[in-house]
C-alpha cells in the first residue's frame, strides 16, 4: 500500500455549529495515535465512547471512536474516526491533539487519493466522489452514484472489446491475400464499426449530461432595460433576490443564484440591460452582459409581450429561448409556443412552461453531435469523442465505393483500441492526480 509512511488527519465535516463533527486519521500510526489520545487500544470495527486528552495536557472532549483495520477502510490504510461535538472549537482541539500525537494535516483530497493509490477506487470513481460531494440536485447525486458503480469502466471495457475485435480481424487480414477474405468481410467490419459508433454516441451523451449535472449550467437572462429580467429571476427563485425598479438600468452588474430546474442544477444569472449608453458604469455592465451571453449554456432572450409579438413567429435559436414577459398586461395571455414562452412574474403564468423549456434545452445540450471545447476538459469524454470521429472517418472511407486500404484501416483501429484501452487500464500521471485532488476539501 501507498502513503509514504505518514499518518494524516483532518476534520472531515463542514465547519460551523452542528450536533457533531468527525476528525479522520489515516495511516500506519492511526491506532497508536488513538491509544495515546484515549489511553486505550483501538479495537477494529468497534464503536466506543472515549475521553480524548491531548498528550501531556487536559481533556479535549468525549468522542465516539470508530476504528477500521487496513485494508478494509476508505483509504485502504488503518483509519480511526473521532466523532466529537460540533462547532468550531472542539473539532479543532481534537485535530490538534492528533497532531501532537504524531499525525500531520492532510492535503486536499489526500484521503481519497490514498484510496485510489491503494486500489480501493479507480480514477473515475474518485471523480464521482467529488461530484457526489458537490451535487446540488437529486439528479446530480444520482448521476454521481452511477459513476461510483463503475458504469464508465464497464462501458469503456465493452466498447474496447468491440474495437479490439475489429482490430484483430484487420490484423489477421494483413497476413492473408485479399482474395482469401470472405466476400462479406468488409460488411462485417462496417457493422461492428456502426455498433461501436452507436455505443460511443450513447456514452458521450451520458457523460455530457453528467458534466452539466456536476458543474451546473449557466442560464443567462438577457434583454433591454426594464423588460423584466430581475422580476423574472425573482419569480423563478421565489424570493426577492434582485432589485426591481421602474427606472431603466437598475441592474449594473450580474447577479446569480443556484436553482434546481427539473433536476438540473442551474446557475441563473441576471444581467445589465442591453442598450447603448453614455454612462460609463452602465456601459461596463453591458459589456459584461455580452460576455456572459457568449459563455452561457442557455440564454433567455427577453422581450416585452405585445399584440405584435403574439402574432410574430420565428425559429428558436440553438441554446436560446425567447421569453415574452409581462404577459399579464395583455387582454388574454397567449399559450407558449415552440418558438417562444409567454411569462408573467406577477401572476406566475408561463413559469412552469419556461422551466420545461430550459430543461429540454439542457437535455439537448448533452446529445449534440460533434466535438465541443468543453469535451476536451474531461479525459474519458475526450477519448470517446476522438474514437467516435475516427470511427466515422473509417465508415466514410468504407462507404466510398472503393475497397479501403487494409493497412491504413488496421492502423486506425489499433489507435482506436489503444485510446479506449487507456480508460480500461489507465496509468495516472502526477499532474492528472494533482489536478483532481486539489478540488477536494481537506477532510476528504
């Protein structure tokens, strides 16, 4: 097992007033530290109430002590957890007592890092643990738990087997004359490539959905001043978060809040009204609004509802939803359409249709074709996208009407199998691990 011989300790629960807190100790000296702090040997798998004393000093707290013997623990090492009283003072005193007994402060994510290095979890499960800790909706938590079940590993392994099968067939074809190949040889290769492409498409869609659920989607309210952006934001949040005024240009900077929309974690952003202005501060707000619109996953384009807008129709742009506000001022509120949603922050009319439209747009985002810049930030997703594009290119060559070059095709399939193979039996660089675990809290 790995760990460098150090025994680490950290508070594993969130700071602040609470009924209890957990101080976690992991490493070869964990049981010795527990005995020094409590005066009694720690018994694996036994939970007991102990008085904790700082070495050579007085009583720190009464804690429930729970010990796990390696390798049957979260980290794969000896682990002792002290369940002490909550708050800011007591957990810190228990932690300081552990330091005095020989432990050092854990780095961010070091407990989970040791779990990975000791073979308790793999890299994708470590990412799923981070996603579960940060989940803001039930749907996001379910997706993270799905990752913990090693679904990605099983999916990657299945696709790797298909790629390996194709590669093996082509390698065999290199050793025989083309005249000896079955008449339907390339038809069989094409069929397997189609299966591989479909499996990659499904995996890419799930991973893109998982990324949105993990990181949240930025939904920006945009439009001219006084169109009702702040009022609509308050109505969606069901609280008065943004200042509402009849004076145009009230919002000078962006205001954002998290919101659960049909299970999707959404970062709802209210922006400054879009217009030409000589006011330097408002002009800066407009520039920031335009920048946020460029970065947004979904843009709500707000217009004030009028008789003319009710009659006008148009195509809905990708990642954009037209919202006609103040529909309560119309003689009769029109029903929302495919190209627009009619909403009222006063009566709440149209808000449920707007939430449905946002959820539908986010679902569509996860299944868009082609490569996206965001895909490159994820190891598995990037690999799936690369292999899918290679599979499509190979299928294109095979459907061109001329017999493909078996040598080139075999080389491509070898590359595809190797790319998927890195997900099945990956080796992790120091930089890759450092980037992942720096995003964890200290006690995890």
